[in-house]
């Protein structure tokens, strides 16, 4: 009899928390290990925890895959610490996530309406909030994370001139918004941005004849995907679908800074990369962070130059190189302290340069050595321009040996971090010699001016004495 009441109580408890397999109804909650599943069994939603993290998130993933692949996160920048006491529920017309510690809202659908009736997880991966009549109030497809699912749209609003963005995770263990984002611009081209501002890739405009973006030739292999582009007076958007609905596919703004389209292979139980852009990892802007060097020939792609170390070794182990490299020995800019320059040959020069002037190589190095803010310099032999970097150096790329258009960047280091015998010796000696020669020249000019003044004063005094004698 006791067992019967226990079973009855458990059944009643479950029924009052999740009203059906794919729905969260008004006044019901989802917490702990509870989940909802789409009607066709494709997607599941509930709390998840990245492998090395102590944080919990409300997320959506493929139900049938052996490895958990997250496609959408509600509270990606505001995790909770306890999934058992945290609640996802409909409250005051919104779907709200309440923190278990003090039951304060950490995420919400943010509607002003109070007519929300239920939230349904659809089989296309779209979470929809509906009113009593079943009309749509809010949908997760309008608030994308890093994953673009078939049927979803990334829009450009021509009235507000704003675009939805697909934004990467910070790292493979941190779903908070990262540095890389994909958006549609007013020219009907998709572009990838670093830090929301610096563009480093474009799909090119949509070609209505070939039905693809000019810079994505992989779209010609359209036997798997059906791509379509739509534009009217108020908006533009691109979407895609899969011919075989049994196939699982996704398009991701990856932590690598590349946009990647992949399909799931049931035979191998793994994702198969269909295409990615930019094709070369080192074409991703500032992939290795400040002072990091990207080389397509090395594994991993990112390395710190001599005298530097990863700012966060933990992040580098997780393949998040965005924090870049820091100096092992801080630069000192005082009398008696010697700094030198490490030549980085055959590299792409960083963007944030300053043109110091038209001058020789030695004078350019001397000018950088005499400027405490100068982090690096380069000399353009064709124009004799002196190029300086007075802030952190970003987007350093090491070219291959057979590439003939690279440049040499002279990176400022503490003398203690320089190699004992280095090919930089010649350039450093030239810079130091130039600096010493410049200093001696300045001293000589001062002495010459003093001598001229003394002679002038002496002659003036002698003339005055002669005038007194005449009288």
C-alpha cells in the first residue's frame, strides 16, 4: 500500500512539473535532471554542464547522438551553480530561468506580454513560446547562438539596418559569447567579424543565377543541401534545408573563427566536415591573440615568440588562443637597462601600425629604442618608411619559406630573453651603434653651440673694453 502511494506521488510530482514530453506549460517547472524532448525525438532540452566546468546551463542538444552536441544555450553568459534548485518556468508571460540560490531571474525571453501559455520544443530545434490560441510570441530561431540549424534564418533588417548574429563560444568548455560572429550585411553578403568590428572574411554577394554565394564554391555541391535566399523591401535572409530529412546537419560559427558546415555519419559516429571558411586557419583575424604567431605548418597553429609565454595555459590547452601571449620579462625603460630586438622573418605585418617617418633602417631602430612605448618596428625598404607598433601586436602570421612577399618585424625584448648567439646580433648592433652615434652627434652639437656662444661673448666683451679705452 505504501509503495502504491509512493508511485502515485511520483507520478503526480512529474505531472505537475512537465506537462508533456515536449512542452513546459504555465506554472510548471523544469529542474535538475528533468528534460523535454521534441515530438519526433530529434532534440532534447534541459540542464547541461561542460566537462571541466562547475557551471550549469539550459541548453538544447541532439537526442539520438552518442556524444552530446549542444546547438542552443539560453543563459550562455549567465550560468547557474546548482541545477537541482534552479528552475525553468513560465512566469509573468515569459519563459524564465531562476537561480537556485536566491530564485532571481538569470535569463528570460524578455517579453512585455503576459499571455504566454506554454513553451514547446519542436522537432526542427526551434523552442517556441505560445499564447492560449497557439500563436507565436517568441522563438529561439530569432535568438541564435553559435549553431545555425536547417530551417533557421539569419536576417538583415533593412528598416533598422541591424542583423542577427551567429556568435562563437568563448572556448569548447565555455558557451559565453566569443570573439567571432557571422552576420548578413546590406549588400546581401555574409561576413565574419572579430570582436564585432574587424571583418576578415566575406561570402561575396548572393548570385541568383547560380544560387550560391560567390566566395563559397562548396555550395555548388548542393545534392545534400537546398540553399535559398530571400529579399524584399523590409528584410533579407538566407536559409537552407536538407533533402534527406533523416540526415543530421548543422552550420556552426566555431571557436576557431571559421564557419563550418558538418553532417553526422552514423557509421563512424562522428561529425564529418562538409566545408569551412576561411579555408586556412591563419586567415582568421587575430586567431592567436596579442603577440601570438599563427603558422599553418605548425601544430598547434599558434606559437608564442621567444621571450613570451601563453597568457593562460589552461585556455591554450582548450584550444582557446584569444588571450595571446605575454612577456616573460617585462620591459624596463630606464637608464642602464638594455632592450634588444628579435627579428621575426617572413611574416605578415600587424595592422595597428604607425608611420614614424621617412628614414634609414638604423635610425628607425634607434627611434623605437628611444621610445618607451615602442613594442616593435619594421622598415619598408621600398619607401624608406619607418613603421612602429606602440600597442600590443595582433594578427601576426608566419608565411611559408617559399613565400617571397613576407616582411621582417623587429620585436622588442628584454636583453635577458634574447638568444645568446642570434642572427639578430647584426641588427641589434646596428641599432645600438645608430643610437650611440646619434647620441654622440647630439652631444657634439650641444658642445659646438656652447663654444660658439663663449666665443661670441668673449668678442663682445673685448669690444666693450676697447670702447672704454678710447674714451
